[in-house]
């Protein structure tokens, strides 16, 4: 199956959402290339970027599940 590389940018605005986010990311762990998290204490948020190599439907499913978590915003950018 053909895969695509994508970056999912995540903003965590509610700290209590992190556990649910980590559970979702763990489920898709075999597709994740890398993860970087930056706490921005002055604003009370965390910024996370996820690099992923997966089939299009897997990326869409992961992005959708992350976006449905209350207190979290996510956007996805795809390679060509």
C-alpha cells in the first residue's frame, strides 16, 4: 500500500487532554516517524508536531481522532 509523509501540528490548550492524546498517538505508533513537543508556559499551552509515514486513510483517521479531543486543535500538512 502506498504511503504519504505528513506533519500533524497540534496545540494543546487543556492539560487534562494530554492523556487522551497520548493514548491515540500510541495506537498509531507504528506509523509515527518522530514527535516533538514544546511547552509554552507563558501562554499555558503545548505545541506538538508529529511526523508520520502512513497510508492516506490512516493519516486522516489519526488527524480526525486528535481533532475530536476537547481542548486540542490539529492541522495536517501532506507531502506531494
